[in-house]
C-alpha cells in the first residue's frame, strides 16, 4: 500500500489505497474547522475520473463543519485559486494530483488570497486532521452547497487584462496545445480563440484518461513535438493535468526545456516593466542574467510555491515562478498559471517578430544537471555543513542556506538539499558548459558520500 503524502503543497495518494473518500472527507472537516463555521469554500477539480467522488467527500466534510461550498466543476488550479478571490471566499480547494499519473489524486488548499497555504497553515490543517477535533454543527447549521459555472470565462478575462490580445491576434498564430485530457482542455482553447490563434488541440478531451504521463517534460511530449513539426505551427504548449505548469516547444518541434517557460516570461515582462522577480533556489540562473541586464533583482526563496509567493509579496515582485514551468503573475492570481505563460510567450513573439528559437537563443544558455542519492535520517545537515565548509573559501562564492545549501559561484551554482517527501537528497548544478556542471555535482556527491559513509 502506498503512503498518503501530506505536505505543504497538499495531500496526494493512490486512489482507493491511501486516498479514499473517507480520507478526503476528513480533510474537508479539518479545512472547514480551520476556516470556521459560516465560511465559504470554492471547490474545483481536474478531470481524473476519481475526482467526482473525492469532491463529494470533501464537500460533505466542509458542510458538516458549517462551511458552504461553491462547486466550480472541472477547473484548473489557477482557475480555482482565481475564483476563491473573485467570489470573496474564505478558502479554496482543488481536487488534483497535478502532474502525477492517473492512479493518483490529491487535494490542494488555498487561502482567501488564492495563494497556497503557508507552511504554518498547512501544519495547522494537519494538526486539526490528526486530532480529529472537528467543528460540529447541528442540521440547522450545516453549510449550503451551490454551483458556479463562470470559472473559465473569468480566468480568460483576467489573462486578457495582462496581455495585449490585439497585437497577438494580428499574427493569426498557428499553435499546438497538449492538454493531456486534463483541466486545461476547456479553458485553454477559449483563451487562444480570443488571441486569434488557430489551434491544433492534442489530448483536448476533459476525460481524465491521460494519453501520456502528465508531467510536461521532454520524455512525455514526443507527440507534441511531432505535431508542431508536421503542422508548421509557431509553437507547441504542454500543460500538466491541473493547468498550472507549462512547457514550450519551438517552431522546429524542439522541446526547449521547462526552465525556459519562466525565463521567456521574465524576458517578456521586463521589456514592459521594471521590477524584481522571485523564484526558488532550484531555478535556472537564466532569470538572474535577464534581471541583471534589466537592472532588477532576483529574490531567491526556498522551494515550494507558497515560499515563492511569500517572497513576491514581501519584496513587491512583479513576477514569480519556478523552473519546472511555473509562471506566477500576481495581477491574475498568485498561483502558477499555464494560461499566463502561453499569453506572454505569444505576445513576446508577436511584438518582436521573432521566432521562438530566436527568442530562446537570445537568453544565455546553461546546462542544468540533477541527481539524487539516498539520505539516512539526520545526514542532510551533516552533508550541508561539510559542503558549506568546502565552498565557503571559494573565490566569489555566495552561500544561501534558506533551503539546504546553494552556492553561487561567478559562472555556476550548485545546491544540495533534503527532499521534503522522500528519504533522499537532491544535488543540482548549473553552468554554461556541461563539464563544469558535472564537476560541481561530482564534488558535492563526493562530500556527501564521505560524510554519510564516515559516520553511521
Ligand atoms: Mg500542476
């Protein structure tokens, strides 16, 4: 049996094993208790067939605590977050396991601001659920269930507010979109229609039967790359199952790498407005190069969407995001949003008259390498301490210990940190050349092996 994963980003498990309707109902009770009787929650779900039962279970739990529920039907994660704000709700819930395969499902929770829960709030929710001390109301105090079908229309409208639809529409771009039969299926063509695009929609049925693993990474997107090549489209866009992450394919059918989604969005935004950008410590340095050319700062935060948003709010950033294809435009809602990413990339192409490969070529290129190794309990701190000692005296080294250790060197960086969800450590390095990145990974790997091997 798999283990239910309860983290700051929500709950995730295999349906029928660790994640059952009863588990979902209890999380509904806990979230309702946390918000307080009389509150309202907006609830959406991605297209997974298990979503309807889990939605009903979470709804029952919320109603039992005296919290009312507004059902959105099938909605993306950013769409649900946006509706939490637009309807003035006290919180939001989306039933999704994001990029995980179809046998999984999960529950993500939002604050009234539409933002993911902070670590403190997530811990409080977990505590209420474990204590089972839920608010109980009599039949007269139960919440009320209603539905609202405006999520897609409102989401498109808010994205159109932050881009120039006329400039894009004049180009009559042909694009290919792979929505993996997930939550992006319904809303994405509506946006692209407003942007005057001709759309070839792969996996565009909101059936939840994923045509491939829903993570938008190279190995899952061969069909999208081929469709772009064969159709002569100017771009290919791949969404994950809940429509928050986006990966981009250029006009030659080449997958350009998910790190480029935020880099392209940042390059576009900085043409128009000067302001700081927030991203996590595992994201490519491409963003730093773009920011420094524009004379703005990059605010680095620990990994986790809530941390990035917290950094954005604290420092007044105009854009945020994560290297895995997550673009956060706070004027829409402070959640990663594939629709914003699509609109920004299209407008960037439209107003420069350049192809995607040309725009990518203008951004300084790096090679990013990632590796993981088993991490016995307590070993992570020792490895970080040993790596700190090894790198502290290195010329030009800047050390950041908000989240494990990240060492920025003049032309490269390397990081090591413990996973939040698995007993492993992750080592990442990025440099202009592969050999330099490999050398950094090898150096930290050796430190880890020595440290973990030395002391049992
Ligand atoms: Mg996702």
